[in-house]
C-alpha cells in the first residue's frame, strides 16, 4: 500500500483482539491436540519462559507432522502471543528476530559455491542453495499463520506493533521487513475486491469506517449518514483472506465543478445534491484501514477501479478529481529553511506581510496596516532584518491567522508559490515526489491540477499545510500515459500550467 494513504490513529492493541479471539477459537477447534500444543507463558515473558517458546518456534521451523499439526502449532503460538502484555509481545518478537535470523555463515558458504561453480549446472544448484540460505528460518513460522482463520489478520496486526517498536528496538527491523515482503506477496492488487458501502451496510462495517477514517474525522453517526447520502459514494477494498476487514476506504462527493473547499463538502447542513446533475466526482478521503499494511503497495490503479465503477453507474460524470491534503508541506518548510528562503518574497509581498503581521499583533481585526492607522494606534514596527522565512514563520505563528482576512490574503501568494515548488520540485527516494499524497496520486495516473488556498480550515489542515489543498485530476484519456510518465526513470510529473507557473515564479 502506498505510504501516502492516511493511516488510522487507533492504537494497534485495540485492533489486535479480533484476530486473537479467532486464533483462540481455532485452538479449541483442534480438540485433542490442544494440550499437547499449549504454551503457558507469564504475561511479561520472563527468561524462565523463553526456552518453552523457543522450542515451539523450532517445531514450526522443523515442520514436523502434517497440515493439522502445523495449524495446531501456529494457533498455539498465536494464543500464547494473545496472553502476553506489550512488554511480553516485544520480547516474543525479539526472540523470533534474533534466534531465527539468516545464518550468515551459510550465506557466505553459498556465495563461495556460486563464485567457484565450474559449469552451468553447478552454478544453478549453488544459486538455489544461496536463495534458500537467504530465507530466514522465522519465515517458516510466519507462513504457517496463512492456514489459520484470521491468521493473515494476525500477521498484519503483529506488523503494526513491530512498526511501532522498531525505532527503539532496531533488532526487530529485519523481522518487520520479512513480514512486509510476505504480506506484499499475499496482497497483490489482483486479489482485491471493491465493494460500495451505503447506509444499509452492516453496523460493524460502518463502525470500522468511523474508526479508520483518518483524513477527515467522522464526528457522529449523523456525520457518517451525511457522507453516505445520495450525492455521496463510499467504497472499500477487501482481500479474500480478510473478508471482514476493510483495507482502504475511498469517499467520494458528487458535485458540479471541481471543489476546492472540503468544509463545504462535509457541511451537514447543506442539502444533498442531485447525482443525476453532477458532472464531477471528488475523491476527498482515502484512508488506510490497516496500519500493519503501511508501505505495501496495492498497485497503481486503485482510483481507476473506483472511477470505472462510478462511470458505469453515473455516465453523466465528466470529471474525476481529488481534493487532497498536502501533509508534508509544513514539515518540509520547518526542516529546510534555506530552501524556503530560496523562494523569496517580492517587495510588495514583503510590505503587505509586514503590515498584516503588525496589525494582527496589535489586536486589529484583519484589515492590515490601513485599519491600524485608522484606529489611531499604529502597530509597533517589525525588525527590519527579518528574513523572508522569518516573516512567513511569524505570520503562521499568530493564533487564528486564517481567520484574519488581511493576514490570510498577505500569506496566500508566497505560500501558494512555496507549495507548488514543494510539490513539483522536491524529490524523495528514487526521484519520487517528496509529498506522500502526491506520490500516490501521480502513481495512479493523475496530474497536479489546482492549489486551493484555505481549502481545509480545520486544525489539522492549518498545521500541516497552512490550510492548502490540491486537486489531482484523473482525466480518463490520460491516466495510463500519466502513470507511465511518472513511473519512468526520469519521473516526469504531469502538471497543469497554473501550478507550473506558480513554481517557476
């Protein structure tokens, strides 16, 4: 899954119990084998219990017995994990990571065999041994969960915990990466099933939509009902091995024209529009429902599948676009002051911003320098030595600056220019767009279409991007070509003339 998709903020432990409960039921269903496979561990997994757990891991690695025995062992290990507290689960993971890692001696020997092979047949055999040696024994333990009901969910939730632990416990990183590769092989985009969600969906699924929505929080059942009204569409992607657990939610508004203000789209007091008169589908929220699948790509055409479903239902739709956040902008500005300074203010912008800051600091309501002078209390002048970046930082630091019309107007030109520069010119790993949301939509075949000043006035929107949002346009005739252009080694970004002009200015 692309790392652009907003992840749920729910703590991993709150979603583990559903899978764990099913694992426990599986142990009971195995019947007579249960006592033979039980692993009784204290909650914090003290050293005195480690040998018992290591023996269970080794039995899985050795793969003794048939399929039923393998399922029993995996279920018992899952139930043992269920009984541990967070410290115990972390120790469990460390044991699996350290004691069942790749045998480097065997890898070195296999590499030597490959290099010294005298003919093609000997080399092929040596390469096979090398591939086997590079497979950590712990993978044999992890794969056995695939045969259990909810076993895949078990591994997804385990990886969610590993992602949280690996910073403080680096030895867990290889185990987390093993799980990532394993899950990536199981979650191929071809297996995903698209399902429309409406108000008549099971309550459990609607509750998950509320729980997992991470872009624009759903505040109540009335809010949810509004998002599932006649002029809205919601879709979820599922995987056959997790049929009751949505992977991604996609929320769509059916409107006229390309929307630029998410507050209007989410306004519960606004009457529902007529889908038959809508000419535009706006994708305003895409939420990752499984933290444990972060960084695992579901393919590059998720949006295209939703577009196809919408086009079939509503042939009157002509435009398909997003109204997307710019989650990395504030972080980039804070971490790269020199690059911010390299996008200088014009003299008029500097003058307007200084006046608006001074007026706001004097407690005058948003009309800038003119209001301050008319009030007979001219604001205290700012330091003449303030850099452009210092001026922008000072303006953004003023509480409720977005509600001050003068300050918001003075900030708009430089901030729009900085945002366009960030989105179009700042690169991450492999030349990809630095902003994760931009990378996701460009990979899916969109083009950068329009920046929207104060398109998201929520606290989160103000914090992460000074309230700016962007429309990514999915033009049906250009999706494949845009995808190919962005996926090529030189990473050509499809972009509108408007954003291109801002970035050049």
